[in-house]
């Protein structure tokens, strides 16, 4: 069964059972506090479970004329049915198991809890209501099961079930996280509820059959528990029926959790033992697990689970509403459209960009039709095909794109069609925008020609999207009128104190570094990203971060004459405060301390590597080498003190520099440095080492070409082999 079918099943089950699930959750939450109240009752005796049964029997028989029964409540209440004319006692009372003293009358269930219990069990509809609630419990089980299957498919297997989820949308993120956390309690609640409902209609046998069991008569030789009443504690007892007479052969009938015993009162000899059937044990366990009976902790877990069910309904509704409200309206028939925009989106987040682009292109004179990738077909007037797609989980297509490749094979692209692919994703995933890359490669195999090279956007950054649109404009030869901003859910911002600003200016560029200290403790590593929104803007500019030896966050920034964010950051100085959002970038973290690393950067891309070399502290660390390219030697002065210190302390083993605007240098680019040490680079990869690249995309592509060439020259594996193994990591823009 594919993911789409599981998703629709999950949605349909939730919708069809929503009213009953809501009632069950609300009433279940309330009832979870009934056992909590019992355990906090003043008549509950501490240490009751370790009191020997014989001691309780003796104390009761010595205090009262007649004792009929003794019952043990798992919540810690000992109830006895007593008669004593002198003490004017006749009925059921709570007693102290050690002394036999009466503590009070047995409390009745409050009218409120009685009302809620009836509503929870049967909706006041008796048999019909019990059937409805039993079906509801089963549907809730199916909802939990289908939800867990969706998580498994998202995470690509059971093994990765609890792997970290990237927070792209609050409701989706919380829905998955809480779903994983509460999966076991939900399965326990639903399965026990289903069993109790079926058992109510005696599907598994009658209550009388369960209480009788299979009787086994014991002989003296079989019985080594003559002192059983002294050995067993009240914690193992469910109830006791006292003998009717004082005759020595008359018996105590003792009900344990798994059996019924007949014990002769004269000598404590066990005459008969009757094991309860398996269904009786399941019934007892199901009742305790479903109600929280006897466990304060489990009662609180049940209450929290019921609250989570209500939250699942709310967050699921939010996710579904977001998908439904983002439907695309089309002005042109698909066979009349010269431009088709296809989109892939798991939760509708891509739709904002589709609508903006569709409106702008129609305004510019194009006939545009927009549809899901799964709706791809033969478009008779197609000249331009634009694809905007997210990636699901670790590299799969989103739900509305799972059939696109098959449809593309059935309906080949027209020969002269021009294409462009935009990927939306998070750099926190190792396979950043992988599905968009796969779509572009597949279309190229079928002869497509790109208007604009594949463009990958982190965290739905609208500024990046507008940059891609400007490139598209140049190819189309027309202006596309985009709104200044769109409503995008942002990651929460954190405050940073600016500790220091250092500036280096050569004859070409001005570069500066900010040292920041988080106002509150943050979980952030070198290679993660900080997003900054300049005043008046609603889109973030992303900066890769490192750390100095004192733990300050390092941002390295090139000042652009018309750069809104770089000029905004340049205005900051020591003592100021800056706000930014933190984005984990786990696919660009330093590998284990035993793995050698080659760091390749140009310009300000060196920032994360300055932090990474500070992570390599201690003995027997694998070597770290740095290749860096800049325009002039002066431009390296910004980083030289930290790099020199790392070399002195042995955290950085080798530094290779290239300067593109210096007259008397042999190496002008990092690519030249790599060519000069080709043997070392290839041997590094073959030995399992990692190469990390940060800086411009142009530099990255040049480095890829050099590595591919070196691998071919030295008869090593191709570049793609090392990329797939995760030995070449990049974070370039």
C-alpha cells in the first residue's frame, strides 16, 4: 500500500470517527483522575501490599463476630464485609489491614464520575452505545496504526522511526513528534478498549466461566505451601471468601490474579487450585491498563494521552485545512496553456509560490495552467514547463508527486519544451531538495532544455525565490510582477549580544566578522545556520556559523554595496543586540573525531570551518586540513589569528591558501590547490576521509570537476560514489 493511500485512510478514519473520538477523549481525560483521587484518599493505607494475608484474617476474626468477604482494591483500599452486633456494624467498610480497625465506609462513586463513566462506556445508549464506543476504540487504533505507517514511510523504515524530524511547520512537526511519543499508550488504550467492549458481550466466554477455571485437586505430596496464608501478601490478593462455619474442614476461598485457591482454615492446607483461563487474565490487565486502576503514574499517562488525542484532532485539522484551502484556480484550459506549472507539496506549503508565479505570468501575457505533479499529462500547447516541488522526508516525492515519473514516461515531453525546476526544502536534511534534483535529472534524460538551472531554496525563503524569478525573467524577456512579501511561517528568533566586530578592507572588498553571544543558551553547532531579517523585510538571509575558542558564535560577512542584510549587519558593533533564527544543518556537521577531514572554502565560507577546528580537541584526533581561496592576502587577515592558533595547538594540521588577485602567487583558486595535491586528495577519499565544501556555488562546481578528474586519473571511484557515501559534504550558495 503506497503512502498516498495510507494518508487518505488516516484522514478518512479521523473524519468519520471524529465526534465519537472527541467524546471518548474528553471523558477519558476526566476519568483518568478518578484513580488519582482514590490514591490520594486519606483512608488509603501505606505499605498495605506487603501485609501478610494471615495477619489481616486474624485481626478481622478477633475483632468482629462475623466476616464474610475481604476485597483488595489495587489503589490501596482494603474492604471487608462485616457484622458485629455489639459494635453496630453491618455492611462493607474500609479497614486497616494490620489492626482490623474500621477506617470508614466504602465511598460510592460520585454522581459526576458515574455520569462521565456512563457517557464514556455507552453514550447513555446501553447496548447500542457500547457497540458504538467499541467501534470507536477500534477506529482510533486504526488511526494510530496508519499514522505510525506514515511516519515509517517518511523516515524510511522502523530503524529510523525515532530519527530527528526537521521543524518546517509547527502543526505537522508537533503532530509527528507527539504521535511517536504517545504511540505505545495509544495502542494500549485502544486495544484494551476493544477487548473490554468485545468481552462485555461475552465474545471470549462468560464471567462465570472465567471465575471458575480448571480445578486441580492437590494431595499432601503436592502441597508444599501449608503456610500459604502467612506467606502471601495482600498485594497478590484480589479477594477472600471467609468460611461459613468454624468446622476445621471448612475453607477460605482466595482469589489471586491468576487462580482461585481453596484453603482449609484449620491448618492452611491448599485443598484445590483452579487456574483462571487466559481471557480472564487479559480482562484484568485490560481493565487496569484502560482505567489506570492501581497506578498513579499510569493514570497520569492516560490523562496526558487523552489530551494528546484532542490535540491530534486539532493539529490534524490544521494540517488538512492548510492543504484544502490552497487549491489552485485555473483561468485557462490545460490544452490551451502555453505554460504549465506543476507542483509537489506534502502539506501545501509550496502552493503560495505557485499562486504568486501563476498570477505574475498571467499578468505578463502567458496562458498558465497549474496542477499537481500527479496530474501531469500531454498538454497540447505546452512550450514552457515549470516545476516547483518540495521533498518528503529523506528524499522521496511528496504525496501529490509519487506518480510523476511514470506519467512522464507515458507522456513524453515535446521536443522544444523549455523547463525549469525549483526545489523547496531544509538544509537540516542530508538529502536537501533531493526530489527536485531527481526531477531535473529525469527530464534532462528525456531531452528537456533548462530555461534556468535547478534552483534549490532553503526554508521557503522568498528572497531566494524572487532571485530565481529574476533569472527566469531574463530568459523569458519579460517582467514578472511579484508582491513584495508573502505570508510565510518563520522559525522563532533568538537574541544575540554583539561581543565584537572586526573589519578587513582590501582594494576589492570589505569583509567583516561578528562575534555573538546568545542571550539564552542555544543548541547550535558549527555548520548550522542563522537567519537574519533586515528591518522592513520578511525574508531571512542565511549565514553559516562557526565558534571561536571561547564559544562565541562567528558570522563572516562580505559587505555588498546594495546588500540590505550585509549593510544592516555592518551597522552593528560591540554592545549591540541582534536577533536571528537558528536552523540546524545536520548534514554539514563535523564527522567523528577519528575521521580525517579536508575543509575547502572561499571567501566568507571559512566561518563554519573555524568553529569545526575548535571542536577537534584532545588526543588522537584525526587530522584536519584547510584549503581557502580569497582575492588578496589581506583578506585572510580577518581569519589569520584563529587559524594560526589552531595550527599551534595541533587542531589544524595543514593550511593551503590561494589568492586570485595577487600577482606573484602560483595558485589563484582552490581548484588549483587541489590539482597540485591530487594524490593526497584521492588517497584521503579512498581511506574513508571526508571533504567539506562551503562558499560559492561556482567554487563548489569547480571543486567537483577537479575531484572528478582526479578520480579518473588515479583510477578511483567516480565523484558520485563519494557523494552517495556522504564523504563529500557541501553547503554552498
